C-alpha cells in the first residue's frame, strides 16, 4: 500500500472514531484497526429471524450492550463451545440445550462488558433468571433461550439491568438489525464484524449472514470468541451440527491473537428452515456440500476479521506449513510460529528475523530436520536446507515486512502434512489495552 493510500486509510479511521464517539458508542476507544475492512458489509435479512439491541449499562455507558435474536418456530441450532476447564455459566447452559427440538423457536440473548465467568452459583442464577424472564416475554420455553456474555471475568453479572430492558428488546425486534447487533456485542473490538453469502440450492436462493466479536483472548479450542450465524436453509440439526463442527476446525480453530483461550467462546449457527427447498438430511449430499462451502466462507471471513482486529494489531499474518510428517505436526508448527511472542514482535518491528521462525519450529514438538527445512517470506526464499538461501538479501526481507498482509511459509520436507493458520503482530498497544481493560 502506497503512502497516499495509508494516509487516506488513517484519516478514515480517525473519522470513524469521531463518528462513533458522537453517537455515544465508545468511551476512550482505540483507533479503528488499520487492518479493518473499508466498510461493514450489506447483510441480507434472514427469513424467520428478528433482532434488536438496547443499552442496559451492564458495564459501558452511553452505548448499546445487549442484543436479542428471536427465531421462528421450526428453527434448529448447532454450536461449538470452548473446552476451557473454567468455562462460563452461559457456555455450560447453552451446551446442555443445543440439541433440543426447534419446533417452538428459540432466542439468543447476548451482553457485552461482563463475561459472567468464574462467578459460581451466582453466575448460574443470573443465567436462569435471564432465561426465565425472556421466556415469559418472548413466549418461549426457557429450554430454548440461549445466553452469552463477554467481557470482564470474575465479576457478578448485573442481570437486573438486562431484565429491565427486555420489554424494549422484544418491542423493537426487526429483520434488519444485524449490523446493530454486531456493534452491541463488541468489547475491545475496534470495528463490528459481519459477513454473508447467498447460494442456490435446487434452484432456490439460500441466505447466510453472520456477526462476530473478538479482539483479544483469542486462541481457539473447539470455538472462539462469540459468533452468531443465521440462515434460512432447511436442514436437520444433526447435519447442521456436523457441518458447523467441520467448518469451525477450518476457520475459527485456525486463528490466534495471543494464545489465550477464552472462558466464554461460543459459535451458534441457527437455521430457520424458511427457504423454499428440500430439507438437507444427508451431510454427503450435493446440497449439503454447496451449503457447507458457503457457510465455511462466511466463517473464515469472520475469523479473519477477528485477527485483523487483534488488540493493537498492525499486521495480518498467514502461516502456511507444508511437508510435515502429518497434518497434526504441521498444525503444531504453524501454531508455534503464530503464538511466538518473539516472532510476533519481530513482525511488529518489521524485522525479517527468520531465526525466530527456526526457533518456533524447533520448540513445536513436531518432527523436524534442520537440514531439510526451508522458510519463505511471501514469494522470497529465505532459508533452505538448514542455512540462509544463497539468493536471499536482508533488504528484500525488510522490504517485504513493511506490508500489512504477510505470508510466512515453512516447508519441513518430511511428508505431505499441511496446515494454515492466521495471526497478527504483537505491539505495545496490546499491553496498553490489557493493562487498562478493567479501569
């Protein structure tokens, strides 16, 4: 990106921050990430889905911090959840309900600012109170109410503030509120995240639209951050769950910002069944493949946006590992590189310090042979067969590192195992954000 383009993007970020502040959505928020998409995408309305947002004051003042999604009768849900041993009450509750019957519809209630995690019996009581109160307002059984919370860990959730805005939320439901919902679930995010796709199945249009939040505490383990994806596809719950699990492993489970897995990670995908198409009942069918590919693109786009909003990030980094003894070994190497503070700070400083990548390969626990290893920065061969490549010049590497989007390639030359993950750099801004997070 040229100097003129960079300046224009920075000016746009500053204007966006001023606009957000004028609308009362942020309070001493960081500048919008330089890696942010130019604009929030146009998301299609999903038949059978209505949403609303409200300002409950859970933690933030003067901004929306609660979102409600209500799904019509016949909707089915699938999900993946953090495997953290200290996962939140909301995660445990959602896991216990996810396989339920969708005949009566469902609702998803999300708050930002407080994670309701590590809050013991008090946290469980908060979830139960919210589910019972919303069930009464929405005319749904409590078993079809899913809650999510994100924010500070270890503080009791002031659920009474959320209960107080339930009338406002249920009265304000709209089929065009996905962008507002994306903003309401933000914590340290600097931009709202959304993505969509429309495909034809048996000649009929099927829409998929999703939102996500996530910026820090990002290192997935079955799921990551908070993600909500909606579609009008007709699909059985078992098939939907199979596809969601598969695509999670190819998207959200392939990103890392800081190697820390959240207590509150959750991905929920809801299908309202209102598209004019036959029901997808076989995960191996052509219809399932078409739908899965589109769902995967939405999930990967949202995952990339989370990395691009990594706290303090200035670089988006793809780590592509090939030639491993197995795919599992390739993933070990890729994640070791992507999570290394030494690698990430070198990238932040635009230092082509490929020795740190050698270090990360060696510590990964995967099988590796120093004298077979090769490393690339984008198209540039940096190291080959255990030593610096004869064609490599430090100036070439330094010039490449000035780009915002980078690719680090590693070929172990041991087999056919491969893996690709995505990460960002580690800057001082990450420290600033996380030392001030609770103040």
